[in-house]
């Protein structure tokens, strides 16, 4: 994943202008910190002491939506809040500091997808997901993820059939597939071509460990 500077610059300009507009005469606080695989920029606006009470001017939701889209275009994550710790406006922009490895999660459960996304936050792995087997196959063909994490209990086309398709397709047959299921079918998963198997419920440590193992194997191979 290549970080695009233009969208990041425009995102920050929008955040700065909305923060300043929300606290006329107040204080704008900008903080940046380097983490393992990302740079985090925090923008906070605080009202000046002794300023008139009352609700600050509301941020423009249309401009903030544009900022969200620009951040996503650059491969970054933008979260925006108001009234946090006394701040009239607060935003957090997490920018990838290195090339991220893309992981495709195929699971029809929305809660599971949210868990996977949280597990990858702040790591070298970039999340994208699909809740449908046909869509997942199309994504795997076009986006070329580094690793695929697959649940086998899917509607319409089940995970086993999808695994078979992935193993014979020229664009995906070398992509490691980790079967992640509540069913104790580890041996079947390996016979059908899975690179690894993890049993649900899965923890962040378990997920990152199995991803690290697959990425290390790819690097050696």
C-alpha cells in the first residue's frame, strides 16, 4: 500500500479549518506520534478561557465526509469526535508509515468482521473484508491480498467450495488461505489446500501470530 501525500495534505487542511471554525479565538493543539507501523496525528480545538458559554459552531458534516474519503484514499484512518475531554473538536488521523500487507477476511458475520478489523488496528496489516463468497472471489482476483482468512460457514456458496476455487484460480492459487472456523475440521481444511487453521473464538494474539507465520513463510518461499 503506497501512501498518497496529496489526499493526506487535503485531509489535514480540512481538519484544521473545521477545528479553528469550531472555537473562534480558542486554541488549536496538534500532536504527532510515531508508532510501529503508522504515524498518528491528533488535532484538538479548545475554547479560550473566559469565552462565552454555549455550544460551539458545529463542524460542517459535508466537509468532514470529504476528509473521511480523502483519508481512506490515502490508506489512512480518520476518526472525528466532539466534546472529548473538554475539546470542542477532536480528530485522529492514522497514516501508514510503511507498506502494509493486505488481508482479506471472508466471513458473513458482521461482528466477526468488526473484530478482525479491530485486531489489525495499528499493525502492519491492512484489513478489507467480504461477507459473500462470490464477492470475495472477485476481490481476491482483483486486489491480490497477501493472505485470505476464510470462514467455511457462508451462505449460498460455502467456504469449502470457495477454498477450492481459490486453489485452482491462477491469480489466487499461491495466496495463503487461513481457515477460521468454530468447527473442528482442521484436517479437512489442510486436505483442501488451506495453509493454516485457527479455531474460533479467536483472539488478537492468535490472529496476528498466524498471519506473521504465513507472511514469514511467503518471504522465505
